[in-house]
C-alpha cells in the first residue's frame, strides 16, 4: 500500500506540476530521490519516539520486519534535503512543494489502508459507537477507534480542499503550507484515539511535533504573504 500510494501520489503531483508549468519528468525524478530521505526520516522519527525499546535492541533500528515509521519525520527530512536536490534539478522550491502536497495527501490516503490491515497505528479499544473490530500490530482484535481510516478520511477532505483551492492561492507555497497546517490540526485531534503502551508520553510527543509543524506552516504563510 505504501508503494501504491507513492506511485499514485507521484502521478497526481506530476500532473499538478505540469499544469503549473513545471517539467513533470523532473518532478517525478526529484520525488523519487526525495522518497529515500522520507523513508529514512520516518524511521528515525519512530526510533526517537521509542528510544527505550531501541536502546535495548540497537540492531532493531533498521530491522524491516519490525516495522514502525512516523510521517512527521519523513516530511521534515524530505523538505530539508529537497533544497539542494531541487536546486540541482532546476526546479522551483515552492512550486515543487505545492504540487508535492497533493502527492503527500494521496500517498497518505492509500497508505493508511495498509496501516489498517497491518494493525500499525491502531486505535485504542473503545466500547463507543465509533468502535470497529480491528487488530493492532500484535494481532489483537478488539473494538477500536479506526484511527488510520479516520486519518485517511481527513486526508480526503484535504485533497478536495487542495484541488479546489489551488487556483486561488495568493502565492506559490501557500498551498503546501496550508495543507501541512491542516494536516497537523487533524493529527492533533486524532492523537487521543491512538493505542500506545505509554499513551500520555506518546500523545504529548506527537502533539508537540504537530504543533511545531502547524507553527512553521503558519509562519511560512505570514512570511510569504
């Protein structure tokens, strides 16, 4: 599902780039290159959030079968690395990321269905009306908040906003910053529904990260305007 999400996202982003006057082939090549730091950053962020586990088992950091990644870390490292990559590719930074924001949304929608099937990012157990019979990554089936599906639904809303608001953005980069800000707000709202061995610590960590993304996105909008 991660693969399908990336392919679909890159295809959609390339079309948006073409409409904005950006070479779609260069867009795809740059996106493929940046996919590597996205994966590395996602994994490292997950490790940072679970240091107590990986201190006891350092080899598990790169053990693929264990799984575990965090989208926030992927975005941070990918954006940082994109500065020299896009300069080398001759692509305008803000135009690239306006198109790539659509890629990120579509990738997240598809990937979250994979999360649901695998049980990672599982919701915490609940007896309320929102409970679905779902597994966590240990294969424990319970009535849970369908957290990955709720995040996918929020990303569908973001995709509709992005596609409809794109022509009316006041400057390049505004779409990317707006989508990041709205995604961060959604993540903060959904954090309490996630299952965790240490809910208070995990929620606090993730909310801080999402707040930081929101603050950076807001600062970008203010500065660019």
